[in-house]
C-alpha cells in the first residue's frame, strides 16, 4: 500500500486491509484522498465502480477517528431515496466496524428514527434536499443548532443532477440557510460519474478559488455500436450477448413493459428483470438485489436506474432512442464502467 494508506488511522487501515482485503487504492482514490485531507473543496468525476465514493469517505472516516469529531459530521445529499438506501447499505458496514453512526432520512423512514436522530445526531446523515428543507422549516432554532453545529463535510452525490436545475437552486438555498447554525466553514465535495461542464459545476458547488476537479484518467474508452431500431434487429443484437449482463434503457414505462415481454418471449433469458417508477418499491429493490448478484441477464429499465443505484458489474448498456439530455446519455453509458 502507498504512503496515503500508511498515514490513515490504524483502525481504518485494519478494516481496509483485513476486512475489505484491498491491496491497493484505485487511481481516483490516490488522487482524491490527499486533497480532502488538505481541506479542499473537491469535485470528483469518475465512472461507476471506480471507487470515488470510498475516495471521499476514507479521509472523512480518518478525520472522525483521529480527531473524535462530534456528530453531525457529514451531510450526504442525494436526489433519490433509492440512492440513499443504496448508500446506507454500503456505508453501514464501515460504520459498524469503525464505531461511527449513520442514519438515512426521507419519506419512507419511520418517524421514531427521525426523532431519535434529532435527540442524538449521528456522524453521517443521508438525506434528500426536500427532507433537509423539512428539518429547516419544522425544527426550532435551538434544535437546528444542536443538529448542525458540528457539521464539517457536505457531500453532494450525482451533482450533475442538481447543477443548473430547479432542485439545484433549492439545494443551494438550503446550504446557505445552514450557515446560520454552523460557526465555522464546511468542506464541500461533489460526486458524479459524468459532468459535461465541470468548471460550471464546481462553481455551482463552491466559491472557493482553491477548489479542485479530480478525474479518473485511467478508464478505457467505451466500445459502442449504433443500429437501426427495428425490434427484430434489436432483439437479434441483444441475443448475441445473452451470456453478458445487460442494462437496457427505454424512454417510458410502456416501452419498458413491451420490451420486457418481447425479450422474455423471443430470447428466453434465464434472468430478466424490469425496473420503473410504477413498480412497487419492495419489488424494485428485490430486482436490484437479484440483478446485482447474477453473472448474466437483462435488466430493462427507464431512467430509474440512470443514477448510481448499485446493480453490480454491468457488461453492456443498451439504449433505445437517444435520451432527452446528453448528460443522461453519458450517465447511462457510464453504468458499464465496471
């Protein structure tokens, strides 16, 4: 392991080396960890499964352990509840081993859990902008000071989703309102698999002129193929890759249902799943978990799997018709970055 690893708290080193069994840091981690430890605001741009989430949270956990940081330490903001649930599962093990606390807060979380957090804040709070606004509106000034007074890090995931959008304006407003309850500067970190205009996004994230953009330059260029979109041609093309793991994006729920049935009938794949917003939450989560574990199969999806929900190693991303936005296209292609 590198000098960056050797400088970490011994408990974190033990977890990484013996529990996770990592032998080296990924390139994006080698570049990002020192910058966060220096206290810089950072925009991290790297494909799915490049290790960018760990690149951010390793130095944060190191800071918590070495300096006994008081909660709330980290405010992690994500655009979707599903992403928050996924991140909670990923970080929960780290927190258990490293004796840190974590909570998710959105509409599906029990009120009793939220009351518990308000009374005794956790180290890490995973939240949507809308739920953060609810806290700022409904809680007393005294309560908000208690929750946010120790906040040191704000992590904005899928940051491209917020920049230059109405939800981005809302989020910027919320972060400015938070300053009333925090007696010190906070460190801001943005995460994305793809950003077409990184300088603009960095400016949206922070006014700090010393802020840095960190990118992963080691990724291979994607291989791609454009075909005429007759159903027969699409089915025959996908048939060639039945031994691979395919994520197939469609524009609408209707198209997704139609192609799900077509693929089942003509390709007869051993594993096929469907994912869109009208499917019951528990069924969607079961599909995500099942697809994550298989080695080959097809997941037919609308934009619900465009963002970083973990569905495992994707071999091929297919897209029928171009997405509405270029950033959506890059985000979807990036899902095969594994």
